[in-house]
């Protein structure tokens, strides 16, 4: 007689929808695993080559741009995917409108970044690195092709494009390390990455023999998209602020070397964050579709998703906690040893990052994007305040503690304060009971 777990696995194996979504997720996982491997091999090699101080400058420039780059995305990702699932016949209008919105958003954001640098203590070289990296936002407009493939559960094509970009990027970095290149050339690679991915995505889209989306723009559609996405614009900005602001604050309060040490730890901690993003983006159409069938099925799938996220994150955090110092020294060398203690703490933020990404799908499907913004803003505020208090006392350890507490509050505790989100708070609480994965 089969156990409940075995019965559940047998039913999943025979389910055609599961096969389709599993194949889609497998391609995305495959690409991200390759990216993770490249990050550990090539990325770590680059960090060792540059040393904590130069790596700190590079990481600071990336973090500074990442904070504002979320504005250029305009919060369109899940909104456009949702609309393409609901109205596939309006494909060209949605894609074309989103493309031009993102392009305009990129130019506006570049101006915002240029203005923001005036209020920093950066030297001219650091600002040059920031402007080079920020130029890549223009090519993010082609991300709308990814939205189309997501809506069709055809992430295979996007994964192949990203693998091509990853290969070229890795080869360039290896070449620059072997030839003893200056930091400037590693910064240029960040720009080339964006351009390469844009070209690859466009080729993949044209290969499908579809229309030219860039010829379409509808003002009413643009207004409707922005009406739904504006909370996500500010939410995305708030997310990047409280994910990357610690690096900016460490640079201003402690220095470039400390940014390099902290960034080394954070990269090993955040390398796992692709998992909830891949799973959520792949299953999002299925979650939306389940709502059309019944609320019971809809919430059943959501509970399984939450539970799966929590236990996968715990399974990652536990061994990383005990191996952190050894792992950092092994990968980055003795110069980065201090980063081990940061990793030991920072890795636990992942449990709540996984939950936060999953619940973001629920907020979008329920048209509660404003709550995504509010909860993220609360996390940002908590993170900044705690950084101001803890960094002067505990240094890098204080920044890691601030991040974990901020994630707990924003991705978990915040939902208890509103009637509209209290139900999902209960589901998140249940997610810590692994039994709900098999119900």
C-alpha cells in the first residue's frame, strides 16, 4: 500500500499540466544552475583577482545602479504576463506598449542616477563605472520578450538566450583575468551582458515567426498597465533599496574594502534567490488559471507553493550556516575570511525572501499590488534604521542582522496587520509545517 506521499507523487507524474510546467521549470533551473556555477567559478575568480577593495568598488557601482534600475522596469513583469495569459490575442499590443514604456523608463532612470551621484562621495572613476553599467538599462526593454515566453510556458527559449549571454560573459571575464586587465574592463562586461541578452531574445522571438511588436503602441493600454503596475514600480524600488542599500551605506560608513567583504558574503547568500523567482514565474500562469476553476484549488496550490519555498530555503540555510567561514575562505581566499561571519547570518534572510517572492504572485493575482509596496516600504524603513544603529556598533555583522530582521518583518509579519492579507499570513505560518506540502 502506497503512503500519502507516494500517492501524491504518482498523481503528479501522471498529470499532463504538471509535466508541462515541470519541463518549463527545468529549463529555467538549468540556466540558473549554470549561472550559479559560473558565479562560483568565474565570479569568485574575478573577486580574488580584484581583491576586497577593487571588488568593493565594482560591487558598489553595481548596487548603486541596481537600486534605480528597478524604476526602469516599471513593475511590468507580472502585470504583462497576467494580461497575456488573459488576452493572448492582444499579444502585439501588450508587448509593443510595454517595450516603449520600458525604453522611456530607462532614459528617465538614467537621468535620475546621474542626479543621485551628485549627493555621494564618489570619485570620478566610480561615477564613470556607474554610468557605464547604467547604460545597459536601455537594453532591458527587450525583457518583454521574456514575458511572452512566460505566458506561453515556453521558458526554454529564454533560458537558451541567457545561456548564450552567460557563456560570452564568462569567456570575457576569464580573458581579462588572464591578461591582467584593469577593473574598467570588468565594468564594460556588465554593459555587454545586457546588449547580448537583448539581441539573443529578439532573435528567439523572430524565430517564432511572430509579428514586430515594436510597431505597436496603444495609449489606453499603456494607461491601464501603468494603473496596475505603479505600486509595483515603487515596490521594486523599495525592494532594491533594502536589498542593496546596506552596501551603499557600508561604503559611506566603513569604506570600499568592507563593501568588498560584505558583497562576497551576500553573493554566496543571494546566489540561491533564483530558485523562488524561477518557480514562481513558471507556476504563475497555473496559479492564475486555478482561480478560474475554483478558489479551493487556487489556495491549495498557493499553500503548497509557500510550504515548498520555506523548506527549500531552510534546507539551504542550515548547511551554509555551519560551513560559511570555511566556504568563504576556500572560494575567495584568506583576504575575505571576515565575510564568513556575515554569510552565517545573512543566509537566513533567504527563508523570508523565498516566502516574499511567492506571496508576490498572490498579491498580483488578487490585484493587491499596493500591499506589495507598503510591506516592502516597511522593510526598507526598518533596514535603514537598523543599519544606522547596528553598523557603527557591530560593523558588517550589524548590516547582516538588519537585513534578516527587515526581511522577516516585510515578507512575513506585515501581512498580519491587514484583513485582506491576514489569510496569507496564516498560510505562511502553516508553511513551516512540511505536511502541507503533500495535502
